[in-house]
């Protein structure tokens, strides 16, 4: 009885090495993209207080301008 396990594992290794030109570049791009997302997330994490203040300021300005325009339309009618 022959042992085919050596040839089976050898064929799997040969398959992985033979197709690495296809999946290795894709994996590199995905990991690089994940690193870029992490860097951008870290940047926004450092300035989140500023972004929160700007968001609240823009929200208050929007509400103020809406009611100002609404009152101007009511007075002209």
C-alpha cells in the first residue's frame, strides 16, 4: 500500500505557490487599504472634539437661518 499523503500535501503546496501571483497582490492591496483606513481613522479620532464643535456650530447656524427665513416669509404675507 502506497502513502499518497506526501504527494497530496506536495500538490497543495505547489498549487499555493503556483497561484500566488494572483492572490498575493490582491491580499497586499487589501492589507494596504486596511492600514490606510486605520491611519485615517486615527487622524479623525485625534480631531473628533473639533469636528463635534464644528457640527454643533453648523447645526445651530442652520436652525437660526431657517427660523430667520421663516419669520421673514411670515412678515411679508
